[in-house]
C-alpha cells in the first residue's frame, strides 16, 4: 500500500509545533526559505502556547485540530 504524502507546509507546521511544545527555541528552525519558515514558526508559536498552558506530549497534539 502506498503512503499518502502530506504537503510540506503541514509537515513543517507539525514539526514546529512539536519543537515549541518541547520548549525548543525558535532558533532551531531548520528552514531558511522565508515562505516555508513561516509555517514552521506558526506551529512553533502554537506549540509554545500549549506548553505555557500546561499541555504536554500526546494530549497537546491530540487537542490541536490543525495537526490532524
């Protein structure tokens, strides 16, 4: 069975969210292209908000509808 590929923007958002959730700094963004970096940064911001709100791990990921 073939795996369905996600578009790059959603993958970057998800990785940014996890990085923010884990308390990583925004300097850890692996992307240099401005149009793609913005998706990672958006995910990172939401992840940081979830982290500050006391959410962690799977519960934070499951409660965020943009990660599904």
